[in-house]
C-alpha cells in the first residue's frame, strides 16, 4: 500500500543511512518528530482515541513514552503501519521528517516544490466543476463555493462546519458514491494517520486534479504522484526548536506560520494551471 511504498522510496533515496530520533512531541493537535540531522516532520494527532487510554492494560497501544528519542528513525517508520492511530501519528511524522531530509538533498523528481505556495493556487478550477473535500477545509470552502458548480464535504464530524456550510456535508459512508463524480478531489493529509487513503485515491476515477492537503501532507511525493495525486499542500519546518515547542504547547496548523512555511509539491515540471 502507499505507506509501504513511501517507506521503501525513502530507504532507497536516503540509502537507509543511519538516522536517529532526537525529539518527539505528541501534542494535542499535531505530533512532531525531529531527526538528529535537524529535519522535522509533523502529523495529525488523533483526538477521539477510543483505542488509546491511559491505564497500563492498553500501554501497547501507545508509543513507548520516554524511549522514543535516540531510536533508529527507520525502525520508527514502521509505526506508520501500526493498528493503533497514536502510534501511526508518530510513524507518519517520522516519514515526513525523512521526506524533508530527502527533498532537501534531491528536490522533487517528476515535480516541483514551491515554497510559500497555497495548494489551491496550483489547481485549475472551472465553473462547471464538482469538487469533493474529504475533510472540513473551511478556508477552501469559502474560496470555492462561488467558483464551482458543486461542493461536497465528506467528514465524520458535521459540527466542524458552520451552519451555512452544512448543506455541503455528507457522511463518510457516501464516499464511494460521491468521490467518483469529482472533477477535483481534495483529501485531508490526516488520512495517512486515520487510514483509508489508498481506498480514497482509488475512488478518484474521474478527477483531473487530486490534492492531498494539510500539514500532514508533506511526504516524499513519488508514491503519491504514481497514484494520481497532482498537488501535495503541506508545510516545511524552518525553525525546528520553535516548531517543537509550539506543538508541545498545543499549537495547531493556524500557528505554524512563524517556524514553518506552506509548501506545494506539484506533479510535472511545467505550469499546470489552465
């Protein structure tokens, strides 16, 4: 699946050279991993954690607190395949840190990395388009609702939408019906942690643009491009120390502007918008 392929791509690209974990922070909103080489990766922290409680009987479901720093980064990537979401968050953040390291060295083969760019600005929209958002991207809804013919928002939490936006909402079980109709599909990067990204991408059969968006959507793009993703809209950490502190103090994506910058990782070498 896509996470397995991402791990393999990073191992090849970085020649699986020895890299250790310097620091891990599991914040309320995001999880961040800092490598010994200074690169940082971030991932969504699942908050409705019915599979994780604090009692000792479920300790295996949580990352081994107090023993993550100093671990081999390649070993920690396997947590991205864990059945437990909090462990997956640590694994995905590690993959994003390794991805940042590889993109610093090699750029983006088969595409471009645009610093300070908003993912939506790299996507072509037409007035007749049907747009499906998997995840309640409120700023995206505001930008698009007057530009396209139809918006659907697939999210398990309708309360994430404003009252005037509720007509766009559809429950997750309707994804198999709605996603194949999309001209443009925008999928939350948190699906790498929550699970189901492979299936969501397979449903985008009609979409000419497939966007993976949010701070979690910052991985090495090769396996995503090969599955039809055209834009990854993530972040690049520019001040590791400040970023780790921000995550530890409960910062969300809205606060990442100082120690991080938006990036758009775009498939293809030319300007794709029409």
